[in-house]
């Protein structure tokens, strides 16, 4: 059975969501953030990079969301939520599986920029331009497609939702001005597996008693 090491209010909630979508058994081990809002030492000791999510499958310990999501989908979900290379939507799947990294990089870049001046102002302008481009491209994509990789829900949607729902809670860009993104989030938020996963491990969830 796969063990999900869940860090409170983190990307590991998408792994819980995936397991619920695939109706797979799993064990959840919860770790609270420290007073500094960072992962505690016992969580960082689980994997050399110490980032969230982390899973254990037998003797194998894995990090990185995209790798974990694809691993579980292919090895235990019969590829149900993946798209194969021979499918016409495969290029879209590859792109949107990686898209969350772009949004998060922009989020942390903005978070780390101080007062400004000189080179910082240039970086701010570049970051804002890229952020606008990514979010509007996302909105345009969802104007023409029900899901990111095509007409069917896939792992790509699981990868992107965290950025659209959780990052705004921590000062990230909102989506209220993006009609099609907002409709997409509202629609996916009604999926039974998503509702259950967020109750278990979403940003507002609490450690089980």
C-alpha cells in the first residue's frame, strides 16, 4: 500500500486526490508545519530534497508531484488518467502536466522580491508579463477545451488545480477575472473525489484526531 507523507497545506493534497479518483487504498501520515511555516525536520528526513509531496511504495521513496502522479496512474491505475504517446492529445498532456511548475516559479519569484529598484524592477516587470501570459493562455485553453489535455479529465488537471485554488490563499494571483478558468475550477471542485480529498488533506483540512 502506498503511504502518502502529507505536509499540511501543501501540494501533497493532489496525491490524495489522485488516489481517491482511482479508488486506490493508501495510508496517510500527516506532518504539521513548524512555527516558521516550513516542513519539520522529521519530514525533511524522509527524502534528500525534503519537498512535498513524498510517497513510499514498498522500499521506494519518491518526491516530485508530476513523477508521483504519473507513476501511480501508470503502475496502479492502468493508465486511466494518463494519455499515451499515440493519442492525439499527448502533446497537450505533456505541456499541461508541466504547466504548474511555471505558475509556482512565478509565485515564488514575486514572493521573494523586496522593495524594488534597478534590476529588481526589471524582474518584477518580466514576472508580471509572464504571469499574465500564462494565466491568459490557460483561460484561452479552457475556452476551447473542457479539460487541459483534451475532452477527458486527466492527471494534468490534478497537477494544475493546486495552483488555482491554494496559491491565492498565500498571496498568489487570483482567477476571478478569468471566466473560463473560474468555470473550470468550479466544475472540477464538484468532483466527489476532489471534495473528499480536500476534506482529508486540503489547505483547510486539519490533522485527524
